[in-house]
């Protein structure tokens, strides 16, 4: 079995490789291809992966390549974890928002919008390569913003795809920790979109423990929402809703608190991550290091490999279990279009993910879901067509954008800042050479 990792020079890759070594009895991989145009970083991450392999008696071969098509050819699973434009593009997104007095964040609001416009064309290059080189392969997308990117593949490619986020499995593991119950016995009534979801009920071994579990999670909210004012507002919101919230909802329910927090920092999160990664890659370079370092936990993405291989195991072995993933709606959430991506419990088996029908979202959450879903679908359309009018309509739909008059110049600035990554979509002056297009995948 061949597994391809597109974005193999990511600092997360050792976490992914470590998780695979732990699950080979269920996932019999014999080769892993790590693809990335950043040759220097790829040499470091693939070197660490090989040393980790030696410690495990090299159960599968590690290959490193800058060629995306070579990596995906014949792959059973293709894991995408790319960042188009690298960390500098993320920092530019964060600062762009703050310059305009709005939230600047990697996946939410203007930051997520800019990231999606850069990323969707590159992800579709991977999907279209799979159509001819790995038609039976499955694309597992971790790339942010995961819901929008997954929807782009669902709508514009024939390849089977599932979007993944580590937050739902993290919630399940927290409930398992607090109750002492095995993960497999925990059922969340989880409904929404990626980074915009709510847990309406908690069941353990078929028993409804919503009241007790929600009270516990609200009590320990400071562990999830570390900004004091944001934490207080999220506790108020969750008590009023009677639901547990995906942590990214703090940008909607505690907007001013989060904006003030972002403004007050000496560095953006992207700048902090650059420092973290500098330290991580110094570790990764050490010729004696043959396991993931403890410092990796500070990078974020807890339970990343658990989510990835829990999903691959269920597909590979046709387990038919339930997991919370991003997948095609197909009527699962009433009032939402069939072809959009939603994040809900789904049955996982050999054919991928099939969303389980949900009861209709309550009015208190439905409006925000509909607004953000309209924004996401318009963003996909804008990224694929390069149409500025559609991009502007997407911005009008998002409640964290600055309004019609300010959004016009904001969009022009966003496009200009990202011009190097939008050639061929919003800027059609000349076709890019193939080598440069490949190099856009980071």
C-alpha cells in the first residue's frame, strides 16, 4: 500500500509518521512518499522519518520528492497538508485583517478567505492528478480551511475525498478522559461546518450524559479558551445554547475580545509559529533523534495522526464505524444543499464517508451556519473562476468582514498581496510554467 503526503516538509509530518508506525497491523503500508517543493525542509523531515523507521526496523520505505505527480501515482491514500505561500502568507493574512480593524486569523474571516483563494487551485491540481494517476485513491484533506477546500474537491473533481480536523476527535478524547469510557462508546450529536460546529448532546454507551458533560466542559473552559474575556463570553454562550462549541466559535461569540487580544500581541500567531518551527527543525536535524520531540505538542494539531489513521483504518478495513468528518451533505443537514461540505458524524467504510442524517439545526445556530455556508460556497466558486464579483459577494456574506464599502478596497489589497499565488485565476496575464505551478504547493 502506497501513502502519499503532499506537504511532506510540514513540521506536523513526524507526528503523522509516528502514528503510522503505531498502526501498521491495521494499515499495511509498504511505502510512504513525502512530497514538497521545499527541498531543504523535506530533506530534514524525511531524514527524521527514516531514523524513526530504523528504530521500528524499517517496516516501510520512505521516499522524498518535489514531484507531486510522482508522489500520488498509484497511491491508495493521499494526505494533503499544504500551506500555499508558506508561513509568510499566513502572517500577511493576519496583518491584513488587523490593518482593517477586523479579525486576522488563519481559517476564519479574511485570513481564511485569502488562504482559500490561494489554496483551492493547488488542491485541485492534486485531485486532478489523482484522477488519472490514482483513480481509486482517496484524498484525505487536512489543509486549511479544511471545509472550504474539501467542498472544492467535492464539486470540481471525481476523486473520493474526506476532510479532517483534529478538534472533533479531541472532544471525544476529552469526554473519554472525564468519564473513563472508551472512545468507541462515545457518541456526539455534533452538527455544523469545519471550525463552526456545536455539540448538542453527549451519549456514552447509549446513555445521555449531556447535562453532566456540558457542565464539566464549561467548568474547564479556561483550558480551551485561554483569553479570559473570550472564555467568559463562551461560557455565557454555551449555557444559553445548552450546547458545547467548537473553539473557533469564539471569533463569532466573543469577536471584540478576540480582536483586542490579537491587537494587543507583540506577534501574530504565524510569527510565533515561525519561532516554534525554528526550534523544531533544529531538533529534527539532530542525527541521533529517532522519534517525534516533545516540543511538537506546542505547534498545535493535537491528535492529528490519531484522526488520520482512525479514518484510514476504517476505510481500509471497511469498519462501518462512525466518525466526525467533513464530507458531502447529501441531505444529512436539512435545508443545506446536497453538494456542500458539512462536518457531521458519518459512516466510514471502503467507499469513504457517508454523512448520517441529522435533525435540523436549531434557529439559534442555523442562521450563522447558513451565512457561513453561503460564504464558503461563494469562495469556492470565486477561487475556481477567478471572478472578483463572486469574491466580493463571498465577503458580503461573512459576518466578520467589514461591510460593503470597506470590503471593496480590502478585496483589492488582498488580491494584490497574494498576486504571486493567484496567477492563472484572478490574474491571467500569462500561463505559469509547470515548474512554478508545482512550486506553489507548500
